């Protein structure tokens, strides 16, 4: 047992297992390409190997209980809040993160699990598995299991051996990617069975697509492509129905797509947050941009991809398959309408990635499924299994070359979760969080000014304001700033948290200059803090304010009303 434990904790053992799994997968995939008439059981077993390959190479990250990116803490602090105060836009606003992503991340709390970095990565990893399986299933429906196996291998190898942290940490795109994958799969079922006139299938598809904007608005463009393709199929098959039946089917198609948005709107009215929903999520995110033109962002895209070396290699492999496959002589029938659909999905995903103008590397994940579908169209035309074997070998070799030539800072062996396998299961509590917990009680609010939501995660204290980062209170258009500030002071007046952090400084993402971005630049907030709070201490560049009654351990005054705010 001690030997097994020492192997489990050995980073060298995991490194060897990782490379061994890649080589074994390459051999299995090449061999399976030459094996004719594989049974359904054998295809299923190979699919299990594919998922196992991904699990082996991601398992250490799933047991790494530390922040890898501020987005993780942002999503977690929202889910911690929603587990106690369930009304979105009253207690939480995830900015570009959709409400469904936050609610989904809070699910482990209802089963007794802590909402920490491990639970978030497990829920995110489940979405990743769904994305892979639904992509695989869609390609099976469009083509065959053999084509699906080859076309999804680059995607899974990329996810398994990515080095950039933006491809490793839990991201707010993961739920929308899973829903998109399921939507592609449902469309593939309709296409394969030619059930474009089946009300049940159409309702399920449009309902799935309608969830995507509420997981992340950025996923909407590819979802619209799926809906449009389905609608075209419905109209092409309209003569198979009577006029009345066609109108009914079309109505159900529409109802499937509007039922969930209608439910959301009804709930926002019921809880009095409709205006916040419209302004802060819908209008705010539609205008979300770095400030340049779309053409300018397109011109920057090659450099954007080049910064993400992992994705650059993945894209090179896909382009090699597509460009090379177009020149392979074949007698196989190629469905041109499917090609147009796949190209449309790629272009829509590119638009979703490029439009904001903010070159966050994890946005590129939106291209994985569309690129796999496009590659599958070409791979299915290959006349010989030799092409598949060569392609699989190139995927393996590209991974080996990329990872062995990576900078030392990105080396798998130098990444924190690989250095001490399973050695970071317990979450560290920073000194500012420890101080907060000496003054605060379980379930009470913690408000953090700046961009450091990890303090909410470390303390497991819900947010006392909707915004868990204050970017929009201090940067951007003055009118938008005023709108965000008005809500901020309204929120903190309602919750009156026992502890308030001004975390602007070295612990804050982007907002590091306390003179320019500290809480004092917001006059109404400064007046509120000065009146009701005492600066207890400054720890690690975080100014910790404690509500005066709590600091002096006296009976608290009645919470201030909005009219009493100075």
C-alpha cells in the first residue's frame, strides 16, 4: 500500500503515465483504422479509452484546490452567494457570465460539498466530458463511428495536453460549450433520421439552444446557426405535412425556443429585477467590447492565436486535415449542405470569439466542436485507412514536439498541480481572509472592492453586492459607471456586511493602483464606509474595514435605509 501511495504522489510516475497514455492511444487509433467491421461493443470500448485518456491527463488538476484564474473565484463567489440567496440580479450579477453557469456551479452545495476550486473544476470537467461525447455522437450521426474517432482525437489530445492555464482552469464557457455540443448532437439526430417535421425533436433542439444565451451570451451566434439550419430543413420538408400540420409544427418550433426565455422574464418581473436583467445582462453584454472595430479585431486574430501555442498546434492539425483532404482523390459522396453548415458554425464561433475584442485565450474553446465537425467532413472522404493512421501519428508527434519544446514556465513538470500530485487538496486561507473570519460569522456577507473574489471563496462568505469585481464602477463610459455605482450603493445599503475589503492593490486583477481605483474614488461609498465602518487593519495590501458595531462588539444599529445614505 505504501508503494502504491508513493507512486500516486510521484510527479515522475504521472508524467510517464501521461506520455504512455498518448502513445497507447496513437497505436490503438491507428490499429482501429485498419480493423474492418468493428462491433458496436468495440467502438464503445474505444470511446471509453478516449475519455479515460482525458481523465488521466486532467485528474491532477481536479484535485488542485487553488485559484488558477480570477474567473474561477468569480464564478465560485457567485455560486456561494446563490446557494444562500437564490435571486440572480438581486444578489449576483456575473457580468459576461450567464446566470445558468452560476446556478450550475452551486449544485455541489446542495449535496453537502464545499464550493471550492475542486468542486468547480469537477463540475466544469463534467461539462467538458459532455462536450466531447456530444461532439463524438454528432459526428457518428453525420458520418460514422470510425470518422468520429479520428476527428475527435485532436480535440481530446489538445484538451489532455494543453499547457496554457486558460485551457486548464474552470471557465465560464464550459456550460455553454456543453449545451452547444448537445445542440449539435440533437441537430445531427434530426438530420440523420430526417425528422425535421417531428415536433418533439424540434422542441428539444430549440429549447437546448435557448438555454445557451443564459449560460453565456457569447455562445448565441453558433446556436443561431443550428436553429437556422433546422428551420431550413423544416421548410424543405414542409410538403410532407398538411398546411395545418406545418403551421402547428412551426409554432411548436418557436415555442420550444421562447419557453425558457419567457420563464426567465416572468421570474425577473416576479422578483423585481427585470430592469437589471435588461440593462446589466442583455444590453450591457451586447455592447461589451474593447472599443475597436470588428475589422481591427479580425486583423489581430492571427497574433491572438499565436499567443495560445496549444491552440495554434491544434488549429494547424485541423487545417492540415482540411486542406490536405480536399486534394485526396475519392469516390465517396460528400454532402455539400453539411459542409455549409459546418463552415457556418466555424464562422459564427469565430465571430463570437473576435467580436468582444478582449483576447482571452479561453474564448478559443468555442472553436473545438465546429472545427472537429469540419475536419470530420474531410476525414470521411479519405479512401484508405492509411490516411487516418498518418493523421493520428501527426497528432501524437505534434503533441510531443509542442510539450517538449515549451518554455520552462509552461512545462507540465513545473506546473504547480503536477509538482506535488494530490498535495493541494486543502484550500489555503490567506491572512486577510483569516482576519475577516475573526469578525464575521458563518453565512454573513463579505464585500470586496477591486477584483479579488477569492476572498469570498476562502471565507465561504457570500457577496454583499451584485458585482464581485468593480471594473465597471471605475472604468469605461461614465454613464455606465454611474449605473453600476447606483446599484452598488443600493446593494451594500441593503446587506450592510460586517466586513468590507478594499483589495485594490497587488491582490487585485487589473485594479492594482489604489490611488486611482481605491474605494475612496466612489464618494457615496466612501461616505457610507466612513460612517458605519472602522479600518481594523491593513494586511497584505488589503484594507480591512469592520462594521463599527462588530468591531467594538456592541449592539448593531438598525440597518440604514436608502433615504439615510449620505
